[in-house]
């Protein structure tokens, strides 16, 4: 099948590459000439494990192409995916200007029937808006389908190639048949393709991400309560996670969620609820709690250093919002950088993938280091922001010999507090008893 993917961001590039891997001919379209030139030259602009291998194979075998010309990109395409940015506006609503602009262009360019698919995360009613935009100039029949993505950064290729479910919103039998055929190679193990109306599909994505964000936030609240009551959040997590009604995932306490999806999707759903004149109280609480949770370690640092962080040097391990990605959008590290700099502290940072993106934001306000030990040299304390595997088992003997202060503020609960006490570290984590070595 011939496919077009409009937008070569995170979702678009993964979608296009993975559909090419299943034997389709895919053309990815983007208005960014420099990005398209790099893609044509074999450069993958994002870090995502496994993506580069698939990208190189499908470009080499002639199934994956790139262009800046929308007309050229959609020529002969039976399915056209819209994987465009939907950034939050000042009021929290999803900005649909990019999606609707392309929809407007498609109306004039379509020369034969095609299924136009909203792959971007969009609010309820977007499929109707896209349909209306295309219809103004369309000379041929078409269908608009909602097909939200559920990709987790760091394992997006696996998520796409082995989805636990595929959600498709359409009331067209013809579109359903085409979409079912397209996704059939990815669900051979029996995982479902769930067909529903467009509005329900659009809401499903927001509901899923908002629920997971709520689950994370609830555990962070439990963690904060554990600190007050002398309980251990890790024990509580195990105690409730083995309940099959709750499940083990998304129960780890920490310094809040970040990334490109949870923050803006929760915000967008809250905005949609407000527009529908419904007060979604839980979501408003989730956003408030998550915001304060991001700088929870700053409070602990102020207590340890008697309220004075000025002139202190802090190592920051991890900058991306989660491991196995270079995505720093809404990353807790950014909020902690701002807070520490405001207190007059110096920061030495290391992240395996995220430093380039952070440097573009903060410039030379902090020092970027070659590894975690370089960051820790002469540091008064270490802040752990991201649970990259390399931070889980450091050489503590080496670490102890190069730091100024044996103090760790752990936002991801990587270490055993008892073991840290034996190493004579002052160790502060989330939802567990702080131990001063």
C-alpha cells in the first residue's frame, strides 16, 4: 500500500518508518527543508532505540522517501497520516492550526479517494473540522479517520510494531477495511483493532494519558505522606501493585511526570472539559500537584544546607524527562536548574542524550560534562533527575574520592537507603526515610 505521512516529528517519523518496515511504500512530508535534506542524507534527527536500523534498511530498499512537496508526497497514497504538532495554547487548548492548514491544502490536491488519518493527539471534534476543511475544495470522495498513537518514548518502535491495541475511529466501512488491512501485519498475535466513532477515539487518547498521569501523581502524594508518617513508599507500591485491579506499572514515586504527552494532554483534556462546562476536579489537582512535585528535592536541599544554596556546586545526573530519549520537554531537570540557579548555585550536568537540547535552552548558564564522574568532581551534592541505567550502579569508591560532600538528592529512588548509610552518604529520596550518613 502507498502511504503518506505529513510531519516528520517523533510520531511521524516512527509511523512512517515502521509502516515501511511492513512492506508499504511511504513518503514522509515536511516543510522544514533542512530536516528533509538530513533525512534524505540518512540522518535520523531524534534519538529512539531501534529506529535508526529500520530507517536505514527501508531507505536503502526504496520503501521510505522524503519530500517538502505535499502534492508530490500524497500522489497515489491510499492513506494520508497527519502527524503534525498540536502545541498547547496559552489557555491549555490544543492548537490545531497546523492540522487544519494541511487539511485545507489537501482538499485542493486530492485526485483520488484517500483515507486521511488524524495521528496527532487532537481534541474531540477535530475529525469533523478536518473533514469540513477538506470538503471545501475537494473534487473526490475521501474519509477522515481518528487513529491516536500510544507510543512510549524509548520503546516507540516496539510499541508500534507490537501494539497492545490499535484504536481507530471511523464510521465508514470503506475506511475501516483499508485501515484493518494496513494494521493487520502488526496484530497477528491477536491483539485487537478496536473500531469506534471518531469522537470516542479522540477522547480515548486523552483519557489514557490523563489516567496514567493521575496514577503517577497519586503515588507521589502517597510518597509525600509516607515521609510524614514514617512509611516506605516502595513497600506500599509493592503492596498495592500486586493487586491485579491496580497493576504494577506507573506506581514509582519520583519528581513528577514530564515529556511531550502527559503534560499537554492533561492540560488539553481539562480545557476541553471546561469548554463543555464540566469541572474536572481530579485533572486540575493532578496538574497542581505535579508542578510542585518537580522541585520537591529543592526543599530537601534547603533543609540539608540550612536554607543557603548560594555558592554551592551541584552535580545533576540526567536531563531528559525519562531514560532512552533526548526529549527534555517539561523535564523536571529544567525546573530544578531554574530553581538552583535562582538560589545562586552552580550546576555541572551530564545526560547520555539530552545535553544538546538543554544547551540550546540554558546556554552556558550550567556546565555540561563528559560523564557522571566529571559532573560530580568537587560537587557539594548530586541531584538525580533521570533513571538512566548508568546511574544505578556507580563506582561509589571513586565517587566518594572526588566529591566535596557525600550528599545525594535522588528524585528516582535508585539506591537502597541502608546501603547509602553504610557508605556514609547523606541520602534523600522520595517517600522513604531520609538517612544522613
